[in-house]
C-alpha cells in the first residue's frame, strides 16, 4: 500500500521543521521537540558538572545551540544570544577542565573565591545586569528586558566561575534559575519552567557536592 498524502508530506518535512513541531501541550502551550531534546541534554550537562565530568561541556554546546531556537521563538533575545555565548565559551570551559591550572601552577580543582575575587564577581553581576537589560530594551522588542537582562548578565559570571571551578558558581546559577522560572512562566514555556525548577534544586545539590571536594580548611 502506498503511504497516504498526509504521511508523505510529514515524512518530507526537513529536520528543522520537525524539531519545531509540537510534541505535546502543557497547560495549553505547545512544547516542541526542539525544547524536549534541549532540556534532556541540559539535564545531562548539569549532572556531569556536579560530578566534575568534563563531557558536560560538549553537551552544553549542543544544548545551548538548540535553545537558541527555543528562546528566539519566545522573543527572549537575551537568553537566545546568551546560548550562542555559552556554546563558544563551552570550548574554553572544556579546555579549562582538561588542562587548566591555578595561578600558582597547581591543577585546577574545586575552590572558593578569595575576598577580592568575590568582590569582583559581585561587581561583575551588578554591572552586567543593567548593561544587558538596557541593551535589550533599546535594540529588541522584548517585553521583559530587566528579567531577561538579569538572567543573561548573571549567567555570564556563572559560566566563568564554573569554568574555573569556583564553588560560588552554584550560588549564581541558583539566582539565575529562580528568576528564569518566573520568566519562562510568563512566556508559557512550561517544559523549560520544570527544567529550571530542577536546575534550581541541582544548584543546591551541586554546591553541596562541590563543598565535599574542597580542602578541609576551605570547607570549614
């Protein structure tokens, strides 16, 4: 028997269109296959990060590139642009975890920021948030520039801290994930809402897991 015209058209759809097609609906909002795949890869990435498994970085690259499409469709342009940045920086993070060293030449291990490093990280967060938000407000049609700017700006700091294995990265990610939950609720991205709720819990779990890897003096 020959395939029906409907099935033939469906089979002829290019991969980008198939990924953009709804897989199911949550509370009246469609969830695309693109969002499903990106969410699964993102969860695997965080699991690797918690265990200091360097394969989390290539997972981050693929997941980030998929989320460019997810966030662009929802007009969350800050987060969409951030995913491109993440994909590029993931290469740097991968190299850091494989071959990185501290300033004294020691192997890159989990550690805490110094007081100066903590002050610089807080300053970076304070500057990045309004800078990104004002850019989004001026040059895009987003309706959530300040919330999008917060998640985007602080994620830049969190990514750097993660790449250098500073435990404070998990605190930054917790703040980013909690704000992102509200942002995605507003946009109706319900699968990603659930994903970021899990991310928030994993941020706490990641902090506790990395705390056990700290030298005893630093953990006290």
